């Protein structure tokens, strides 16, 4: 293990259509260092397991599978793979995505070797939409990554421009216990993992497209595009846990960056529980996250939570505030003009 510099962490469940392409994109990597592929299979039933077994048999020095006997869920599956990664660097690739550049790992490791103040290196990805008549997209845009090649923890807290399959970490869990820093079942876990590493150093960007992020019917992204209330009913509590543990770990240092997003999520969870009469979940929400519950109650009538118009609810709220401020400023200016006019009139009456 000591002579292996990079672990590629891959998780999969019932991705028979995609898993071979994902594995092949790792095996094609040309590097002057050793790397391994740790694949966590969450008890697949569609033939994914057998494909992984074939690769593990053919490339035993590279492909290191973890086969779960029963389905443990995406979070536990990911954690099992992360625990097995005890190398200097870690790259992540989901079983339905793939890399397109055979020198990807070499380029990113070279970057991190040279830029010792960086703990993360990422690049652009191509997004392809299967089963949809939508054009491919290269992500992130220059604007979304702040027009910078080096980002900070604070930048990442404002927004995350990195797709998981573009990242190589200077792995902090070689010496630290990952279970002590990543709580169970929070979402998005990949964002929390990135924040933990950005705490250790800056984030470097390579302006090349070296991977593909696949949007398809079987992926989580498709699940998130169903009716919004159902999405928050399913994942909302885990989203609240994300914000709670960000607050706790970073001691509210990042709270101002996450506040608007946190308020929106708290309101969406509250309304989803109300819409589907989930009174038990409402009670748990109030008891476990009383601060967030109060935020939700405070803003539930102020924020429009329907995203079908593709507008942020908090953005609407801020626009109302800005409009009121403009009205107040205009009123003040008119009052000043009237006051000056009155002074001039009085002056003419008494001294004219």
C-alpha cells in the first residue's frame, strides 16, 4: 500500500450499463506512480457485481472490490470505500460516470505536488443528458468558478463548482479518523467532504475537460428532478444535517455564506412535511433542529418555495426589500427638496 500514491474511490449499485466504461477509464490512466481502484458494490442485482469480479480477477493489483452482502445505501457504501483509501491522494469516480483523458491523474497529481498549499485539484467536466433532447454542457463556467484558478474555503462555501469525478484530494484521512469528522447520513456528503479538505488548503483548477458526468433516469440527479415536495420529503432531513454539521465543525465560521440556502431548505422541508401530513417528522424536526425549525416558521410566509419559475425564493424576498429601500430613498429625497423649498420661501418672506 505504501508505494501506491493514488486511490480511486468508486461506488456503484445496479449500474450494469455503465460500470465497465467507468472502470476502463481508470485502467487507461498513464502515470509514473502506482494507483488502485477501490470499488464499493452495494449488493447489485443486475449483473454489476459479476462485471466487477471479472475486472478484479484480470487486474488484481489495481481493482480492489468491496462487495456488500446486503444493500447498505449510498452513504455507507461510500464510507466503506473511503475508509479503505489510505494513500496520499484520492480521486473519486461514480460508477455511472467516466474519465476521458488518459493523463488526468498524472496532471492532477503533478499539480498537487507542485502546489503544496492546495489540498484539492479539480477540472472541467462534460455533462451529457441521456434520454433527453438537451445539448451537452461544459461545467463549470468561468463565472461560476468566480473567474479564478485558485479558490478558498470561503469561495466553496458560497457555491460548489466541482463535480465529484473531477476532484483529486490531498487525502486528510491518511492520519485522521474519517468517522470522527463525517457524521452518518448527511446530504450532500460529497460537498461536506470537499469542505473538510478545503479547510486544509486551497482549491486549484486545471482548465481542461477530462471527465463526463452522466445525467440519466437511474441517477440521483433524476430522482431530484421529480416533484419538489417529494424530494424534500425524502432527502430534507439529511440536508438539514448537512447544515447542522457544517455549523458545528466550522464553529459557525461559514454560517453567513450558507444562511440564505439554509433558510430556503428549512422552509422547503417544513412545507413538504405539512403538505404530506408528516406530523411525526415535524415533531422530530422541531426537537432535533429547533434553531432551523424556528427559521422555517419565521420565513415560511415570506419565501415563495415554488421553483417552477426557476427563481430563488430568497432572491424574491431580497428584491422586495430592495424595492422598499428605493421607495424610502426617493421619499427622503422628496422630503429634502420640499424642506429646501420651504427654507427659500421663508427667506424671501422675511428678508426679501
